[in-house]
C-alpha cells in the first residue's frame, strides 16, 4: 500500500508491506530522491533487566549515494560514522519518551538509507519512518510523532523567512539549522545550532513548526487506521503491592536525609542498604530488581514534590541559581592552550592543539564529503563519576557530547584565510555531576582564547531542567540541573551560546512533551544564566591572547602563480620532498596557488619559504645570478640559476672572443655570475657571461 502527502511543495510518500515483511512493522519513506527503509522489531520474550531495552540504529549505505568505499583494502561498510550515530541518537530521543518504561522486551528500530539524492537529508525521513513503523506494528507505543527541520532564507536578518526541510546548501546559508519533533502541539525533541541567534527568533521557528508537525502526525494516523494493527499485551515490570509497601516502609525518613546529603554517594548507599535488607530477608534477585523500581519511583516522587510544592532543590539552591563557578587558563605548561572550567562538582579540562592545514580531517561518508579544520573531542573516563570500568574508544554518548560542544563553538571561529591552522580541542571530564557537555563547551572556549586562536568571543552553555506534575498544569523550570534533578527530571535542555545569541541547543524529555510557554521561560532563564557564566569567564580572559603559544607551530604563507605549482612539486614530487627533507617543515599547497609552510622552527620555515620563492619567482631579462654549471655540451653550458631553473650559455656567449671548447672557460660544478639575456616564447632561458666579472 502506498500513501502520499505534501510538505511545503515536496511529496512525502510512505509504502507499507513492500519490504521487510517479517519485522513487526516496516515502512519505506521517500522524499523526492531520498528513500529510507525503517523497521521496528520486538523480541518474543522479556529480558531480565531493570530498564527499557530500546535500541535505534541508523545504517548509511554507500550505494545509496552511488559510492564505493575509498579504502583499497576494505570495501564493506564498517563502524557507523559519527554522523550516523548522531542521527540514531536524535531519533532515539524523540521516540523513547512514548514507550512504557516498564517494558522489558527488546525493541529495535533500524533505519536503512536506500537512496540519497544529496539534497534531502535522510534523518527526518528516519524519524517519521520510525514513528510510522511503530504505529502500524503490534508494538505498544504512545505515538505517532512528527518532525521537521527548519532553516531561514539567506540574509533574512530579522525577518522570518522559514524554509521547511531545507537542502544542504540552504542550511549552509542559513543562520539556523533546527530539528523539531513532537505531538499534540508539544515538543519532545530539539536538535540544532545557530549563528548567535536570538531567543525570540528561535521560539518563532518552533511555533512555525507545530502545524507542519501536526500534518505529518495526521498523515500517519490515516495510515495506522488503514492498517489497524492489534497491539500486543506485554508483560511489564510491576512490583507487587506487598513489596512496594515494604520498600516504602524501609525508606520513610531515610530518603529525605539522603537527598539532602551533599555527598554524591548518599542515594546509591541507601539503594545498596535496601538491597542488603531485602537479601537478608530472603527476597530473590528478581524481586530485589523490582524493588529498585520502587526505590526510583519514590526518589522521583519526592524530588518532584519538594520542588513543585516547596521550590526545594536537593542541594538547597534557588530554582534559577547556579552552582559555584571557577575558571583557569594556561593550566598546562607545554600544550598550545588549556582551560579549566568548574561548575560545582562538574569539572572539565580542555586542551587545544594547533596543526598544519594538512592535518585537517577528511570526511568521506554517504552524506558528507568535506574537510574539517576544527574538531572537538569529549572524553568521559569512569573515574569522573567515582567508578571503575574499561577505558575504550568513545561511545555514542561521548560522540554526541563532542558534537554538541563543537557545534556551539563553530560560529565564533576565525575564517580559514585569517587563521589557516587545523584546530583540535580535547575536553577531559575530570568530575561529573550534571551538564558536563556544557562545561566542556566553556572550558573549550577558554582554552581557545588561551591558545591565541582569534575567536570572536567566549562561548558557554547551561543545562535547564523541568519538574512537572502528572496533569502538566503545574511545573517549575530549573537552572543548572545536576545529579538527581537530571536523572529524575522531566526535561534536559542544553543551550549554548555567546553574549550575542544561541549557537547550539539540544533537548529531550521524559514526558510526552513541553509547550512553547515552558520553552520560552527556559530559554530566557538560560540566557540569564549564560550571561552570568560569561561574566565569570571574561574576568579570566575576554579576548584571545595576542600571540600564539610559543609551543605552537608557526605557519608562513605564500601566494604563487597556480601554473608554478608543478615546479614546486617537481617530477614525481622530487622538489617538494627535497625541501621537506632538508628543512623538516610541512608544506600544503592549495589549487589556487596558496602555499602554507608549517614548522616548530621559524628559521627552517623561512628557509623553506625562500626556497619556494626562488623556485616560483618570475625571472626577467637583465637579472644577474650566481649560477652553478650543471652540464656541458658541445654548443654551450647549462647553468642552474635558481632551484628548478636552468638556462643555457651558448658557446658564443661564454667570452667576448671566440671560444673553441666550452671547457676552456667553465667546468661542471663551477659557480659563476651569469646574466639573463633573453627568455623565449617557450620559457627557455638564454644566459651570457659577456660583460660580467667572473671574480664576483
């Protein structure tokens, strides 16, 4: 069956029953030339776990874009790209709140990109497809949801010329790239970035999105009505009344004391104490896990009650109060730049490394073919939360937080022509108690200024939270959430930016969604917090250092005639390799003839620069050079006057008298003064010794 609708002039098509018939639900979603297959599958039996086992995988297939993997040795798609992981996380965050968290059957959503037209991003289709596949399946789910991407027309400035599901070029030109998802007029997921965009413009864009999202939801409801799936009755984790009463009796006043305890371990210690109590009283491992659910519910209820009724946060702060903040720069003596940012018990150390233009990262994926000159890497070691664990490569969370902070900083970076360095920032989370991604944004900004990278201004971020009652009518917005507020709260909204506006934001919720009124309060409360944090950061450093760190390499630039590039490279790279071997520098050459010479040794860089100048300089008639005789033939001598430039002294030009043998005047290896007599149309250089004193 095929269903069609229109989204701002483009056809959205969903096919049901065409592919993957053994999945619990599957759809093929097409939007112009981009097509994705989305499947939703449920395991037959529940797992013995204490969480909802939902996974979302986004599969980029290179054939979708007509590409073969560039590696000579591996042609099969391998580990998901960072872009694929970010898309999977985005879809997961949108659909997860609408599942009953007590489900223990494994649920897997797989989005496979089948065709990519290089104009329409598959991520929005994957989001819509995941919602539709779940809606037509027998998997219990409280959907559907809708989602769109919005941008603004180029040079919109203060006007609101919104573009729905823009092309890649339109997104590049826009000052905002935002994905909005939700249902029933509420938003449950935001993801995007802006070029220091104002809060009111952002809110206008979200409001603009809601009718478009509702149209997509109604379209899915029509499909689900036609399919009319019978939803399964699943076994859910639901502790019996007796066990619930025992846990509540055990906790009583202990829970309030644990929440008020300033130590990080108070709640976990109480949880372990409860497990020990139940174990000693003969309860099984399964019953103890079920008791853990009761424990979590009691903590959740008490935190909500205290904040909603008394505005009492676990650590005693006011609703809009920040934790104590401190900053340092130049923390590490031998790095190119470093910044330490502390907010309460969340500490982030960022380190900047500056490299040559050729150190840029090459991105060769299904969607993106580009080169990155700035990248931010976020690390979250187990010790930062007081735990032990394996130290492996970055997981999905680390990749997500790396990208969030990276997006926040990109709008303030200098243009490549003004600062050609490749820039890498690594943020090490040394201690975490909420909002480490926003701490890494702040420490990265400080480190960049410490390194002397000419960023426009400091960037910081804040995590906003929400406590809402079951009806949704009573709520409190929290600034700078930490620990229990993050875990048990109803919203996690991260907003980063400068004093001029927002550069990055990300939101997910644990409720069905939040309305624009709540978002407005959160945005402006976040702005107030951002300005306070920036005030503290600016007291430490408010402008980039005037000079780069002495530990950083220096880059010299030279613009040459593009036609001379082959002279610098030489046959089979002989010339450029000789320069690099002799001086130890890195050389990067652009197609337009712009040459970058990078070295830790300024003298070596200047030597390489002069070498290239000599190779590429325009030789003129009448100039005199000290040349080296390279070859002798019957009719004259070939003399190298500059690296890569040879000219001929004809035998008649060796002396003011008649020369019978060339060797009577010059020999191979002689260093002699020569004058350029002429350069013919083929570029051949004619030299002379007449009128020159060979003793010079």
